[in-house]
C-alpha cells in the first residue's frame, strides 16, 4: 500500500476518552524496514490510526506515518524521543532523515521517533479548491477594506470546507495534534516521552503540555513559537529583534561594503522612504510566476527583507540592489517573492492548518491596535501580520485559543534560539516553566539541531540524556 493510500483511512471503531489515554497501545505498532531512497541505516516505519475528530473517537480515521531509529546501545536505552515538526505541514520523518547523523550520540540511549502529523495527510488529500488563493493579500486602509478582505477569505474557506472529503478542515488545530502525539506515546508503550520540538512545533508542544503534563519526561524546544501568549506578542518580539539588531547590522555592513548598491547612503533612510512612497503610490510589477500586481509599502515591509545575509552576504547584496531599482520604479527584485507570499498566505488549504490555533484577527479594532503596536515597535517593518489578516476570514471558532499554560507538574524545559531570529520566541516559552533555561545561539538561522550546529546539539543531548540543564545565560557562538 502506498504512503498516499495509507494516509487516508476510514473505518474501524476506536473507543477512547477525549482527555484519557488513546487506545493506540491496544492496536500496537508493526515496525518494518522503511522503503525508499536516502533512508538512514536501521530506520523502521509503521503507521497508527487516529480519529479525524477526537470528540468522535468511533468516527472516521486517518493513518499517520511513523519512523524510528532504535537505540544503538539497547542495554543502556532510556526511552524514546519524539520529534515535533514545524510548518505546520512539515514531515517529521524528513526531519529525522536529515538530522539522523547529527543526533547519533543521542541515538545511543534513545529510540529516535518521528511522525508525519495530520496536516501532512491534509496536504496530500485536500481538494483543488483549497489550493487556490482567495485573493492577493494587502493591508486594509479602513474598515471597509478590512471587512471586504475578511469576507473574501471567508468565502474561500467555505468553498474549501464544502469540498473537503477528509473531514480534516475543521480538525487541524494543535490540540488535535497533541492528542495524536499521545496516541503515538501509547502505541510506543512508553510511560513518558522526551520531545524535540522545532518552529511551529512549539504550538502542539504547548498543547501536549496542557493536556498531558504527566507524560513529559523532558522537552527540548528549538526556535519554537509560543502561541500561548498570542500571535501578536510573538510578532512584536520578532519585529523588535529585527529593528534593534538585524537591520542595523545590515545597514552597518552596507556602509562598509562598496559592493552594496546603497553604499555611501543612509540605507535605512532609503528603505523607509521607499516603503512610505510605495504606500502612497504602489509600484506596478510583473512577476514571471504570478503575473501583474502592485507592491505597496506593506508588501515590501512584510516580504522584502531577509535577515540572514546568506553565503557571502548574497541575500543582502540582492536586497540592496532590489531597493536601489525599486526606488527608480523597477520593483522586479521583489516581485516574485512578495507577490508569491501575498498569494500563498491567502490559500485556504495552507491556512486551515493554522487558523484553528487562534492566529487571525477577530475584529477591525484588533487589527488597528495590532498595526499601531507593530509600527511603534518597528518603523522599518511594522504593519499588520499577513497571517492574522488571512485568518481573519476563518469561519470557525478558534479550537485552540491562546491562553496561559498551566505549568504545574511540568519538568524544566531546555530551549535554544538564535539571537537574530527566534531567541525571543523560545525564551518566552521556557520562562513560563520554573527551572527552565534557554541557550542563545549568537548568529542567524532557525532550528539549530536540523542545521547541524554542534554546540546546541551538545546541550540538547546532555539535557535529554542526563536531565541536566546548562547554566542560565549560556551562549553558543556562531558556527
């Protein structure tokens, strides 16, 4: 049976209490050698069935793909570490294949376990209408435009939901994902699990901590978002870091680099003027992939600048060149990326994987306040978040609302975050849990254990094996 055929399974009953232990242990897991190319030696695969709707455990099921690398020192085996992938929609099995060699030391003592979340089943089976953008996103100037954008997205969501035959459209929130993770734990036969979460995986990690705190032996968080405090707050942390560190680093680099197209000028002032002018008079562009469109200042602020300079500062060189051309009326350097993101982030199938986690604006007043706060924090990049704008049309209540996380019974967590990108997110998560520590990686990047960074991986291994945390304030130098 192919992976796609396995992924959607409707049938056998599975009785379970919503907040109790799912019955995965009863069905057991049948492990076999993983098929395909580029499979790490010894990797085994299995599937597990879970309800589409955990409130209806006897209803339709889906099958989730699992993989594991058994501990290489079985006599000293501690248990299992389950990876929680990001995205949403990333495949945990791909993460494990990518990270297997870098996690070899951890793999001496643990079975390294990965799974493909329900969002990956949706990706393979969503109807065609869910893949069509509802619009091209823009920042509304007034209530009328905001309500029009919300109505347009609501229509696209309803069409997607009506065409959905999987039932997953309304059940991809992270509380549902966390219950799937608990089914995996039960299927593995482990009393408690250790976890490695990355990026968006922090949202189901928090949901699991909320529902099943007693099942967590250890939790390692790498560049994870903290949905419990609300998406706006997380966005402000990113903007503050961009404004205080990353963009000034770019402008300083440009001032000392003759190859920078803005060398000899105040690069920050050029950027601010470009975005202000584009808000007043959008720049007409034609994208080779997305056709004709217009770039407003909001499009440029949202999608124009990449904080990571790239190999040989190639991304910053390209950005400066694109700014120089755009101020002369040629927005081609931004066209593909900006128009592409403005359309992709208006795709109902993508958004259905995240809007249930309370990601959208709920009113015009909330939109205005978010825009005001972000502009105050970041004159260079502030504006309404594109994700919250798109989810403003979400037709269902937020299944997993942002709210404080009860921390009683949780062990100390270990976090790692990069000072250029995601330290603020991760540290906002770990500081909720007494005794936790977040290590700062002093450089750009995102998700260090999937990037093969030795210092963060060393701290993660020590923590997961020995439950020993590094001292507060620990910093990993850039590698």
